[in-house]
């Protein structure tokens, strides 16, 4: 999530919001409903392309001089073990 004031980025916030389990019959995604509440959503889909995830609610509304944007990245957990990544765990 990033806040923009008068066209300039003022801050960014990055967090894990969920996990997707790929199973033989499709996949299941478990994710946070928002950044503050401790609620989870569970979504089932036939494939990653068919998966529809809502952006987590953040409780802030755009105003004339302030806008908020949300970007989501999806990656395989085993990719974190690659040593060429700055956030590698292995």
C-alpha cells in the first residue's frame, strides 16, 4: 500500500496478506480481510488465473490531495530459497 499526497509518494507499507495452497483439484487461498482486523477469508478456485482476490480493506479513503494504491505480488514460497534474491531465507 502506498500513500500519495499531491502526486508525491509519502509512505509505503508492505506486508504478507495471505497464502495460496495449490492442490491436485485446484487451489485454496487464505488471506487477511484487512490490514487491521484479525479476520481471514478463504477462497477456492480451479487455477491461479481463475482466482479472484479482493484487495484488503484499509479504512482510508481517497481525498482531493491524498490517494492510496495497493499492489499485490504473488510468488512461490520455494523461490525464497534462491540465493540471488535479497530476501532469500536459504
